[in-house]
């Protein structure tokens, strides 16, 4: 039990450290990145893929949509059962720039989706990874800088996203429905 408290304290301190960058233009930049990570950029990508890569990319967009729905169900279910308070709710010194989309912290749904979508799109269209991964990293960092998540929320969200992407790609390839 003592080990868990050490990890919890480290996680809390890491969140405070990241949040120290949340001032002036840095906080505003990460607020914009966070807003794009709400789904706007991913829906735009789903719409643009078939336009740029042709009708075969429609399948990838469809798999992204299905994956996104499953990722949303997964993180909402976890949040509903775990009930971890957000850092901004646990520490009055955490500076909040944007309001959270929901009440609980664990796991980071933004990070889960960003990692999952980046892996799926990167698998089928590796040339797009140069833009996907920097954006994905910025989305993950935004959750920390904005005081919305603990580092462990982001790390678990990334791990779950990677797992969901691997599952989606495996099912798509098994069904022969990939791009």
C-alpha cells in the first residue's frame, strides 16, 4: 500500500509541474490544441481522407469512426466506475484554462482517441505520421498543462488507445476491409 501512495504523490507532483507552464500564450495555445482534440480535427481527417486518397480511404474513415465510438464507450465506462477527481479539483493551485468536458479524470479520453486515430491512420497512410504524431503529443501534453489530467491518466489513455487501434486494425485486416 505504501508503494501506491508513493506513485500517487509522484503523479500529483508531475501534474503540478506540467501545470506550471499554463500561463499567458502557452495556456491559450494548449487550449486551442485541446479544443481541436475534442474531435474536430479527427472528424475533419475522416472527411478528408477519401477526398485525398480515394474511395478506398472511405473504409479507413469508417474504421476510425467505429474505433472512436468504442473508445468513447470504454473511457466513459472507466470514468463512471473509477471516479478519480481531476487535478484541478484536488488542488486549488492548479490553474485551469478550459473547463473539463466531464467530471472525472481517469483515463484521458483525448489522449486515448489521439493515439488510437494516429496509429490507425499511420498504419494505412504512413506519409501522414509527420503531422499526426506531433499533434497527438501536443494533445497529450495539453491535458497535463491545462490541469485536466494526471500523468497516469494520460499514460493509461495512450496505452488504451494503442490497444484499441491494434484491435481495430486486426479486425479490419481479418475482414479484408482495410484500405
